[in-house]
C-alpha cells in the first residue's frame, strides 16, 4: 500500500487520520507542523506517496505548504489533499491552480477520507 504523510496541528486529527488509513493497509507518517521548513525537511527525507494536510495551521499554512511543495523539485509531483473546517473558495482556487489534488471539508469521516485517498492515489 501507500505511505501517506499527515500534517495537522491537532495531534488528535493526525491520530484519527492515521488510524483510518492504517486500517486500510497504508503506512503513515505523522508530522507536527512546527514550521514550513521542518515539514518540508521531513517530506524530503521520508519519501511518501501522498500528503494529507490541514489548511489552517498557525506555523505552516496549507496554501504555503502546497506552494512550497510545487516549487521543490523533489516534491513537485507529490499528490496533495487539503482538509479544512472552512471552505475558502479563493484559496482553494489558487491551490488548484498550483496542482492541488483534492479537498475535504471537516469533519471528515473515516470512509470519506479513505475513499478520497484511494481515488487520489489511483490518479
């Protein structure tokens, strides 16, 4: 199965997503977003097949993370799903133009998360 990085400032959300994905056979890498630099460092050092990231994080905004990944040669083609409790159509449109793979609105249930990840990995 796939290795999926989960970036969210909530430890509980990371644990929920990791549990749902591991139950389907995926390997997960939970990343606490202490800074954009640190998240990118972990992503470069730990190859993953997909990035699942929160949109609103104080130390690593989702839009900045998507932009940084698309500007990084090693991460440019990494599929990225963004999860948010708030739908910001302007930000979503900008991220889609940058190559965002998909968006999920919180609260996300386990089956919807797994279905979107499966769909995204299938390409």
